[in-house]
C-alpha cells in the first residue's frame, strides 16, 4: 500500500497526487508546491491496485526528519489512510536514523498530528496562504 519511491514512474505518481490535492483542491500555486527539495527528499507513495492515492516526502532538516507534502486524494479520505501514511513515514525516518520529527501542520490537522505524538511549538503562521503550526515529536 505504501512504499518508498525508487523509480521515476512512482515519482510521477507522487507529483500527480500532490497536484490534485495541493494545486487543485487547496489552490497552492505550482511554483510553491514544487521546490528544490524534491530532488533530495525521500518520497512516499500510496497505491491501491495501481491507483496512486497518497503522497508524502521526508526531508532531513538538521537533526529532524521533516514530514512534508502529506496528501491523500479526496475519495480515499475517512478510511484511516492518513494515519497509516503518517506512521509509515515516521517508520521510514526512524530507519534512516532519525529520533526527532517535525511537520508544518495545516491548522485544522493539529489534532490529527497530536494523535501521532506531535506537539505544537510557537504561534500560527501562513504557508502558501494557509494557516499552519510547527509541530514536533522527539522519540
């Protein structure tokens, strides 16, 4: 269901999911959604019978593994897949040697990430015109 991307075809699927969720649904401009970190991050793909439905990326930021671009297509939401994706990403980051994790969580998702041991640090801020909080987890 979830896997680390290891080939160009799967990376294209990740970008398609992100395009649907962030660009189309949330109105994030393409020039913000894609960035220079896409070439160095670890990408995660969720597929169901060959149909891409989830994406995320893990990026080293100092001693933290930052979970970014976490997305589930609308028709796959409400099935606990976001929680499974988040846990998969944390496990991959742990396998990479990380013990500290952070995320820029959209404001409405803070309770979601709190269920995964993340805590809000600091004040709300805007990213791509959307309210976010920095959340961290230290294992």
